[in-house]
C-alpha cells in the first residue's frame, strides 16, 4: 500500500509499505478524511521527536473499518469510525492512575506517526479497537468529524485543565485551530468572559462565534498590559496557552490572578527551561497553578465529543478552511500547515 511519509527530518514523500495486520484486539482502518496537524510539522521539519525513517505521517482521521481481530466485539468491517490521535494501551498502571495519555511511558499514548505508522496511508492499524474507536453517526460530515480526533479534544482539554468556574474570566493565548477549540471549550465550561489573544481576522471571527467576548491583539501593545487593563488590574482566573514560544509562559503567569490556573496545551519546541517569572509567581507562593497535558484519546472521549457535534453544541466545521479531495493533495495540505497562509485555519483531505 501507499503512504505519505516522513522520509527523514526535513523530507516527506510517498512510500510503499506492507498493509498492516490486525492482532486479536486490533482493527485495520481505511481513512475517509484526514487532517494534517501543526504537530506533523514539528515532527518532520523541526525533528521534535527525533529522527524517523519512512514513517507514515498523520494522527487525525476518520475512516472505515476494513478488518477486525478475532477478539474485537463492538466494531465490524464497514463501520465508519472516529479514530483518536491518542490510542493508548488501556491495560496499564498509568491508566489506573488516571493518565491514559502516558500509558506505558510519558506521552506514549501517542502512537500514530510517533512510534508507528500514522493515518496518511491507504490503510492504518488501530490497537485495542473496542477501547479506541468510536462510531461516527451519519449526520456528522467528514470535514467536521476530522476535527474531533485532535483539535476538539486538545482545545477542550485546555479548558478542562484550566479549572474554569461558571462565570470566571479566561484568556486564551493563540487562536489557531487548537486555541479556537480552547475558546469553545471555555464557553462550554461556563466561562463568563473569554479574552482571545490573536490577530488574524478569520480566526478572530471564529473566536467570537465560539464565545470570545474580548479580542486582544499583540499589535496594540504588550498583551499582559492589555489584559491587566481589561480586568481592572486583577488579571484573569484562567489562562489557556495554545500557541507561542517559551516566553508565552511568562506572559501567562503574569496575566493570571493569584489562585488562578495556567493550562498549557502548546508544544514548546525550543529552550531548555520554561520561564516562570519569580515575583509574578508570588516568589513561589501565589497559588498560581501551572498545568499542561497531552490531549485525551480513547473511545469514551471520542463518543462524548461526537455528542457535542451531533447535538450542535459546537460546530468544529468552522475550523475547516481548505478541503481537498484525493491522496494526491496530501502534500499540499501538509505544507499549508507549515506555511500557514493568512486564510488558513485547518485543511482536510477527503478520500472518496
Ligand atoms: P497554529 O500555529 O495554527 O496556532 C497557534 C497560534 O498562536 C498562531 O495563530 C500564532 O500566530 C499564535 N501565537 C504564537 N505566539 C503567540 C503569542 N505570543 N501570543 C499570541 N498568539 C501567539 O497551531 P495549532 O494547530 O493551533 O496548534 C497549537 C499548538 O498546539 C502547537 O504547538 C501544536 O503542536 C500543539 N498541539 C498540542 C496538542 C496536545 O495534545 N497538547 C495536540 C495538537 C497540537
Ligand atoms: Zn494533531
């Protein structure tokens, strides 16, 4: 079969591979829609996870089951499924601890295009199908569904980690697709005021439609000063970081109230140490919590997110600015995520 792969750091292309084989608990899935991610760009062009040779890329897919192992109970060939970016081994001590993302080791629940071939192939392998797949209802379009495996779960996780209380004030730093889902997640969690930090007009419009009450543009001055001014000198209850370099951590700590929470879902790709401003962190005593996490995966999470879309609580289709048809457009779609043209939020490739 063919797959669109990372050939080595800095280089992508098509390769031939053996079709994957399902173990007793696994499934083989044919992708129906896939989306490239900023994380794929970190992997290929920044060497974020180290060198990989001829590894099929991609971790955001919806697809059709073509084969299941002998022990799979709930799925059969022909089922249309949402496949989470994070597909843990559910039999592990870390799962018992409540951190399936780190099942079998830190970040090890992330398997696609990390420790095994990803979803940009004619077929891909899903471990523990009963625990990692979710049925896709007919009424959800493929474009919308393709935002569930990573964008929705990650952005919403930002809101979950941010410990949002009903009516509280939340800042979201970075409103690419992940941050926009952070805005939507904050709204769902009951935030009273949502301050989105971003400048691109299309993202600003989508942020407002997802519930942003205020927009802060870095072009109008230091974002911390603007947010402190907007909140009458108090700062926000929660800050979600969904973009930026390590300096954003300093801003987040400064703009968050004592007792507040800083929730990071961003990938920090540079520097040895993340800066925490000493005096703004109360010299270590401000009760400003700093949290960060990999997006939740697995079947239950996907089923819950599917409900959000099915019952029109959030329309993730607003993220999809570019739709392509056919594998031949895979490279174009991936490179969009690298070049980030102004009109882009998220591309999807439909494989009809
Ligand atoms: P993106 O590049 O499309 O969006 C990030 C946005 O942040 C951009 O619009 C950028 O202009 C903006 N930004 C950068 N610095 C900023 C600053 N100082 N202040 C305000 N805005 C700033 O990326 P994305 O696809 O939305 O992904 C966001 C991050 O989330 C990436 O680092 C990605 O790797 C990471 N990610 C994490 C997980 C997870 O599980 N935690 C999953 C998927 C993606
Ligand atoms: Zn992703």
